[in-house]
C-alpha cells in the first residue's frame, strides 16, 4: 500500500488526531483517554510486528503475546535492580527498552528456528505451545509475583521524567509507532520484504530461484518478536505492573484479531485493528459485562464480509 | 573431456505402489534442446522435480556439470545454474510482474535480499526490463501477476524461470493452454533462450511438451518416457521412425 490509498489517508489523519489528542483531553480534563489511547497504540505497535509475519508472510503465530511478556518482564527485572540501587543507568528507558527488545529477539530466534520448520496448523499449534511455555514461566517466577504478577517498583526513566507520566509515555509510544509504520513500509518494499511476501504464496518457486527462504522467514520472525518485545516494555510502563496474563494465549489471540480485523498484510491495518478492538472493548464493556458475546459476532462479520478487514472496507467503498 | 550438462544414472522414484521414475539413465550435452515426451503420468514432471530438488530420489544419481546434486537443497541447485518452469503456471500472484522476475535477477547478480534498499534498484531494473521485453510482458510489468490472463501467466512463468540466468533450463509444457499466435511467440522465445545465456556457453534445455509439431521443430534430441522408463532416445527423425515409439506413444497422439 502506498501512502495515497484511501486507507492510508484515513490512517494519516488518525495519526495527526492522535498527536493532538492529549492536548484536547487535558483541556477537557479527561486524562483517562490518554491512558486508553496509549494502550491502543502499544497494541497497534505489537500488531504491526505481528502483521509482518502473519499478514505479509503467512506465518500465523498464536504465541506472539509471549514476546509482550518477555519485554514487560525484562523491564520489571531491570526496574527491580534499579530500585535496589536507587536509580542508576539500569533505570533509564534508553537501556531498558533496547534490552527488552533484544531479549525478545533472542527468544524469537529460538522459537522461530523450531516453529518455522512446520507449516499451517502445526505452526499455529507450536507457536501457541511456545506462548504457553512463556506464560507458565511467568507463573513460575515467584520473586516476580508468580501468578499475580507485580507492580513496577519504578518506571523507566527518561532524563528528568519517567514513563509514569501519561503524556510522556503517550508521545514516546506515538513516536515509536510512527517509526514502526514507516519502517514497515520501507521494509516490505525492500528485497527482504519481497521475499517475505513471495514466500507467503510460493515458497518452492522462491527456493528454485536461489533464495534460501527459511533464513529470511526466521529473520522476519525475529524482527517481529523484537518489536513486540519493545511493545511489551511499553505496556509494563503503561499499566505500571506486569503479570503472566500479558503472555497468555488470549492475549495472543487479541493480537491476531487486531491484525485480521484491521486488514492482514496492509500497512495501516494494525492501527485500525487496535483502535477498533480497544474502542469496542471499552464501549461494549460499559453496556454489558458479557460484551464478548457482541464482540465476537462483529469480528466474524467484518472478517467474513471483507477479507481485507477495515483497510479493505476503505478500498471497497471507493471502488463503488 | 568436459562434463555433460546433465547426467542421470539409475534414477528411481517411488510413490507408494507407483514407480514414477523406474531406472532412468540420460545424458544431455551442453547446448542441446532435449525433449521429453510420453503419455500422461509417465513420469516427466517427476523427473524434472528431482533435477530441481523439489523431490528427492529413492535411488540414483543426478550430475549437473559433473557434480552430483541428488541430495542438495533446491536453492543451491539454482546457484549451480538449474532453473525451471512449471506445468501449471506458478507465479507470485500478489506481487507485480516486475517483482516476480526480480527475485531471480537479484540472485543472479549475487545480491542477497537486503532490508533497507529498494527492491528495484537500477541494475536490477535493467535486467527485469530486458526479461519482460523478451517475454512480451513489458506493458503489464506493474500489474499484480494474479491479474494476468492464462497466456500471460504462462509467459511470466517462463520469464521467471529465466530470471536467475540458468544454464540448464527445465521447461514443463510451456505451450500448454496457449492459442496459435501465442504458441508461435513462445517457440521463438524458446529458441532465443538457448542462445541468450550471457556470457558463456549455450543454454541446455529440457523440454517437456505434448505438442508434437513443436517438439519436432525445436529439439535436437528426444527421449520417450513410458511408465517411468525411457524407451527410446534419438534425433527427431529417429524417434519419428521408431516403431516402439509409434506404438507406445505417437500412435495415440
Ligand atoms: N507428489 C506425488 N505423490 C504421489 N504420486 C505422484 C506425485 N507426483 C506424481 N505422482 C504420480 O507419479 C506418476 C508420474 O507423474 P508425473 O506428474 O511425473 O507425470 P507426467 O509425465 O508429468 O504427466 P503429465 O503429462 O500428465 O504431466 C503418476 O502416476 C502420478 O500420479
Ligand atoms: Mg507433468
């Protein structure tokens, strides 16, 4: 998708609105929305990363939230150490975010190296299993609260401020999301992206052209895991606490929903998907506690009626 | 003496109870167009699947320019100069026509797929342009391959096979489903393919085809496959007069 399609015009308008949102919510005295939109954008970031493998590359990972967990727990561990030392270099976001990202990347290389030897349903099952392993690891980590998780002893610092401040976190997240989207565009138009998109439909033919596809798919899987780890590090700061639920399969499923609902394999799909999922959850959960009963059918309808998800809806409308 | 382009020794491939290839011996000299003919299910596609590495033989050897490749992965065979087309056109439907041929071009130029450059840099575009011009697809280079007509997908399939600049080209029914004009175009195209390997020796071509006029017009030699065995090999003239062949295959055609 080039930045001139209807979907991308909407997406850019949405990003501009997001950039202005904290100002308006401050004026209106509704800071809750900054909190909620931060969460939405963090999930969009995780969705962007999942879209590389699930959307563009047809690698349907159902354990992607495991990397959210790794990123979040990396921050929790570093912040514990930093709190004991009362600050220091380990407390800063400039250290914590890269390390969280790297930790997730390493896990993704290992998980990907095994999972990518399978295809289709087997790939879904094995990534699901790895996700559950990471979830169980979180439950087993007693010093970090085990089942219940733990409150962050201190937030990632950023110069004089830290990420406990709603607006600071908000703009850090927005900045990283915009970077990830720009990177996503560039990456998918690169030769590497072409290999990932090509392997989606015709891996054998790519191999017959001299392209060792496994290597490239593994690199994409690692990159997706890394960026999802970064999202996890942000999510820990957004909620102020970490728990194994971050890595639970239901959370992985939510990321899959974000990608499918927004439009798998489209640049801005994850942004639309995250907005829709977080928005619907918020609205429906105020109407009834059984909001999932309404949410499920809406999801199924959108995806069935339009394979391209929300991005596809924009396209369909302008084609008429 | 230099090694032949392709030497197959005692190749055997079993599918359950079916011996799809049943002890095949075959030698191709550099630069020849060698047709493989035979009834449906006689094992022609199975043979080139093993040459490309898509299937692994149960036993036997496949030497490409002197090296036994029978158990090497697909992509290394491409690096050694083997390329193929598909009986049912096998393109990348979501990608543009230009992107479809760019993979092989990049591989031939020794470029790995970088993360941050543009997919179609100048040196790549030059060769993409040339390939698509030759195939008669330049006008549709920006269209998604999945939107092309069957005939254009067939041309694209062959162009993709050539994109990695192979010196041993395996063509699986390149004329299937083409109209009269398109067939003429494809025949000219295949003749050009042979001369066109830049620089170096002529390309060697294995041509699987059911269109006998085309086979007799194009090939230097023909091998006839029946039930997984080669029953005859010879010049078009020899094959045309061979009684076994007439009985086993040409008689039905
Ligand atoms: N992957 C496979 N699994 C099982 N059987 C197969 C497979 N591929 C081919 N066969 C069988 O092997 C035999 C040879 O098939 P092959 O496709 O090589 O024939 P062919 O000569 O290319 O025929 P056609 O002219 O119809 O393309 C057939 O009996 C076919 O059913
Ligand atoms: Mg065949």
